[in-house]
DNA sequence: TACCGATGTATCCATGTCGAAACAGCGACG
DNA sequence: CGTCGCTGTTTCGACATGGATACATCGGTA
C-alpha cells in the first residue's frame, strides 16, 4: 500500500488537472488541437469543450487559428505555459512529500498557542504545528494527537556539535541512536531511535553521512523545525 | 487561483479516497451501513459495493452482522481505523505542503551526482534535489531548471550567528535582506530578498522573530537542506 | 478559384456511475 | 414464534462523460 496524490490548480471552481496539462502539452507538440486529440486518443470535440471551460476560468490558453495553407493550427499562450510549469512544480513537490518517509509520534497536547502547541511524547516535549483533521477540529490542550515528521525536514548533528537549544528558529532537538542506514544513489535515509514507537528518519547526503560517521549504534542529535511538523487529533 | 490536492492511498490498484474515508467514518458513527448511507445521502447498495471493492484490496474493513434484536449492524475493523488515520495524516501533510508559500528560483544545472545537483542561480550556487517532471526526464547538466523551496524548510539565522558552511547536513546558505514580515496568529512568514526573481520566504515563530529582531531591511542568513528542495526542468 | 486541413458546432450513442426501489435472509428478543 | 431492522442482492432508470460522426467555415496557397 502506498500514497498517491492528485495535484491540481483551482480557479473559479474549475480544476486544472494532470489530464488538462497532458492535453496542453500535446497541443504544443502537435501544433493543433486536432493532432493533439488524435495523439491522445481523445475526441476533438471534447478537447475543444474542455479548452473553452478552462479558458473561462483561467483566461486565454490556446491561440487557435483557422484557415490558411495548413488549415490553421493552435499554439499555447504564456498563461498556458505558466500553468503547465506551475502544475509541474506542484506535482513534483507533492509527489516528493507523499513518498518521503514520515515518522508518526503519538503524544498529548500540553500547551497551545494558536497554531503551535507543545506535545508531550515518549521522547520528551515537542513543539508542533496543530492542524485540523479533515472533517474535524484543531486539537485542544489535553487531547491525544499524532505528530508526523517528514524525513526531509530532519537534520542530524554530531552530539558534540549540536546547536544551542534556543539558537535559531524554534527547533526540536532529540538525541537518539542510529538503527539503520539505507543508502540510495546519493541520498541516504537514516533511521534513528528516539524512544518513540516509530523511529525517526532523516534524509541526508552521502557526504554528510561520512562527515558524521554514522553507523548503526552511533549517537546523534536530530533536529527539526516546529513549522515543518503536523499534529492532528488521534482518533 | 490556488492549489488543491486529492490525497489517496493505493493498494492493488484500488484507491482509498476521501469519499471512502467519509463513508467509513459515517459507518463508525451510525453503527450501520444503512444508517451511514442515509446520513450521507448515498445509496446503500453502492456503499456495500464500494466496501466490497475496498476489502478485496485492503482486507476486512467493516464487520457486518445481520440479525438480532436491532437487525444487526456494522463496526470498523482495526485495519479500517488505521487506514482512516493514515489518510488523515497524509491529507494534513499534503494540504500543508500545497498551501505553504514556495519560492521558485530559476537556474542551470552545473553538476550532477545522481539525485543531487548543483544549480547556478542569481543568488549563487545551490545544491538541490533533481526530480523528473511529470512525463519528462530528470534534468541533465547544463539544462535550465526551476528550483522550488518551500517556506517551512527555510531556517533563518542572525548574520553574526550563522552556522558554519560545512557544519551539519548539506545546507544551502544565502545572505539576504528582509523585505516583508507577514505575521499570523503565532506563525510568521518572512520574505527575504536573496537577489532571485522570487523572494525566498520562511516560516518562523513569533518567538524567533523577536529573537532575531527581524524587520524590513534587516540582514539575515537563510538556510535550507538540499533534500528539501525540488529542481525540475524548465520548459 | 479550387483545394486542403485545420477550427467550429451539432447530434447520436455507448458506457459507467449511482440513486431508487423492491424483496429475501438473518437472528436476538419479547 | 412473530417482530424488527439490519444485511445481502437484484433490477430499473436517470444522469454525466466522452467517443463517433457529420458538416459548415475559414483562409493561405497553388
């Protein structure tokens, strides 16, 4: 089982989806709506309908010319190009977020200050961002929560070289023991036991791995920003 | 125009969507499929169909009992509960990611080492994670890219107190000038000009804001991990 | 001026989705 | 043993989606 995402842009209640992006790219490549719809195996009439719907919400996207030696043709506008690249960025970001390891830490809210709160966990106190669960409320003081920490938000330090607690931004600091090192091509995922049910994982480069000299059993300090966490109400 | 996400879990080609979660929650609350479908205004036959489809992919989700004084009833299994909370976490994470400010920095790849690369930008060299664009390839050396940096990944430091360049993980460091401070209830979004077309933004707490004494015109050092960035091919 | 291949526009139909409705089966309880 | 309210199953039809098709229109070019 794995996570997947459907990213889309919204304007005036009309969604610009991956399928729309595919259509626009095909038009750009084919130079015509007719060629694009044939390439995609979709009907031309529907493609034109869809373009019209999109243009009502997003402004001119396809410059359509009729007549001429070649019968006419279509090109994308600047707006369309920027929509395409914006959606591509969103997809890249979200796909990355969805596929990255996350660590779930159960705990209980002990303090709350607006969107931020302090959560008591097995590893100690944690500052986290409190967010409403879909169809629910923002967690209150004393309510049980699950804090999720994405591995790309976690930074590792040597215990001797750990930053001052109150040094920069609001960071959570946890000392722990490396339990696993999963080396990719250039990016390494290290898992660290910080005495929570789930281990914390951190993404780092091979370079950092070598400098920190990490191996199972090593002691490290893991830190992450409160604003990169999400605490939602547990059932 | 804004971004929206449709998070879902996948297993055996069957997606567990927000609508499915709504159905399961309604069953949990009503104690029966009949009550749940009425509460949601959906037909009972379809709800049962959907449950069957989901169970083929995810295992038992709803314990259905027939007969008895009350005619029977349905309860969620542990599997269903864990699916619900997993989807809720995913939604919270992705919704946060989609809505957070991102800074787009155009540049050109100058080095590539697997998933990581060095990108030359207006602000200087940047280490970023190279990812394939939807329906495209991973950027090569010399190709133009757009690097996106989410504001929750950015940490700010006082110029005098900036961390050593090679200190911990592979971090990008940029000195810049604060151009805006957008204070929320407890979380502040600071925008920093680092001589790129888009300004970089960073999320920090009020506390950090005060300690760093940030205001428009202040000099700061912004840093972020390479593994938290995404560089995709520009058109 | 005829041709060509595109854009416009309309209608028809296959398909899939989903609610409505009806009915059988079940089983604890009074 | 009958009642009750759920589960289980089927059939029907409304509705939206989207392909297939046909035909008019446009406007450079030969």
